[in-house]
C-alpha cells in the first residue's frame, strides 16, 4: 500500500516516471492491487509512449480484470502504435463490447478503430467507425482532422472532407 500511495502522490504532482516505478513495485510484490493501479500504470506508460510496456502490462492486468474495457483500450492503442493492426482491432472491438455504459470512451474507441481500419485499407469500416465517433461528438477535432485527411487522400467524399475541415478550422481559428 505504501508504494501505491507513493505512486498516487507522484502521479498527482506530475512525476510520472517515479509514479510508474512505485506502481511497478506494488504490482511486483504479488499482492492484489486494484484496477485503478493498473489503469494508472497503463495511463503513465501511454503518456511516456512505452508501447511494449503497455502491451505487456495490459496483458497482465487482463488476467486479473478480463472484463475491463479500459484495459482492452490501452492494449489496442499500444498495438496500433506498434502497427499490429489486426490485434489492435480485436482489442478495440472487445473494449467497445465492455464499455457500453461509457459513450465517451466508445467514441474514442471508434476514432481509433477508424484510424486502424484505414491503415488496413478497410475503408468502409474505417468510415463507419469515424461516423460512429462523430455521432457522439460532431466537433471532435481529432476525428474531424483524421477522417477528412483520409478522405482527401483517397479522393473520396471530398465535399464531406471539406465540410469537416471547415468545421475544424472554424472551431480552431488559431
């Protein structure tokens, strides 16, 4: 518990590497740790772009908490960054199934699915995922940017891409 408290303290003061080390110590002691500790660790490793660690620790956390959509989300995000697209899709789809009560998270997952499906050239699925993400938040800057960019690259639905770009620029004139 001391390591968890220290990890939480470091996390709240922005000392991410120290927080990561304390959470790893707590987990390494083999005692039952809460879902929150795993979630904080994965959040930190994502912030630090330690994709191999995220994949490893998400797998370990899923052994203890297999029904937590957030763990599948972290795993999928790391796999996407590692360009392991089919595995990322599986993780994101599982995360969606387990996150039904969290529409904001599902929207984020759909945005990442849009990116992942685009990378695998499954454009119909990519567009559907982006549309689902925009249905929750039609002004999501990342989704508007990525979706319009990919449509423009493919030279498809250029009117739609232009409207999304215009919305993004209107909302962010700087």
